[in-house]
C-alpha cells in the first residue's frame, strides 16, 4: 500500500461516523487566501469524481454504471457552463492515462477523505480538533492534500486545482417502504437515499486546501440536465471571487 492509500485509509477510519445533520452544509476559506475576480490566476478543473447508484433495503450502496456515466456527462456540461462565472482562467485538466490516472484517482479519494474529516472534525462544533481551534473558536482552516498534487496531469500549467466529488444513492422501493414503516413504528430513523457533494480549491504547489464547500444533503438529480445544473451551482456556491449562488 503506497503513502496516499495509507493516508486515505487512515482518514476513512478517522471520519467513519455519520455526518451530523447540523453540519451538512458548510464552506470555509483558508486564512489569508483571496481570489480576486480578474486576477488572471489559472484554475485547473479536474474531471469530477462521480458515483451514482441505488440504496438497497438494507442500506447497502449498489453502483449503477449507466447512471454514473450519465451523471458525469451532465455535470461536466453544467460545470463548463459555469466556468466563466468562476472568474480568472479555467483550464480543463488533460485526460490521464496509466500512472497519471492512478495518481489522479488516489488524490480524488484523498480529497473525499479529507473533506469528510473537515466536516466531522471542524465544521461540527462538538467534534472540533484542538489543532483547528484558536481561543476556542474554529477559525483555523488548515488542511492539505500534500505536495504530490504538483505532479498531477496539467498541474504545471496552473496555479490552483479544483477538485469535485459527488456520490448519490437513490433509495430503492424497499428502502422507502422501510423508511415509512420505521417512522410509523418505534421512532427509529431510517434514511432513504444519500446525496453528498464536495468541491475544493487546492494550491498546486503546496497541496494546501484553500476553499471547501461540503454538503451532506445535496439537491438536484444528477441523472438529468436540470438537476445537474442545480447540483453544479450548489457545489460551487461561495467559490472565492465568483457570483455563483446555490439553490
């Protein structure tokens, strides 16, 4: 197991608990970072990591390749439409192959793991880590993907990298019936469906996470065009220097 894989595994164990409802949607910017519109900074947009499937009656995730490809195409088109509103110069990352593809997939997994850790151990007040506090306030946003990002395809030609991760599980009929039955029964909460999205801006020289928008309950059905447009706006809401607003 290589270094990145070990880090991902450690973070997955670190943030294994369910994201609290009170911390489902948050965004943060690294202290001192600003991205003024028209600053001519180059933003490398990596191909979004997209996973779509169904949630079985027992709550297991069952991937659906057709839904995933459809959602990936829809989201890519929606993100391209929003590029001009991000400001600065957006560059689409080149297609990755071989070792480059493996490294990119590992960093996408690392980004997702770090995002979950931020939600659980910084955004959620009750679980804040001591290293993320100053004078008992959660005003230290200091997370990183490591300087290995500088070796990703296209990184040498850009200042920042934009990582996007989404995971959707649509509740099956059995899961929905179970949810209703649980609500009518002893009051046990059963969740039907999962719609998670993370978008983050990373310094391609240092790997520092400069901005993160994380939502544990996103809207928009990524399997259709209108839903994907809504999801893209939510992912990029509060992006530094932009005028993008979610719904």
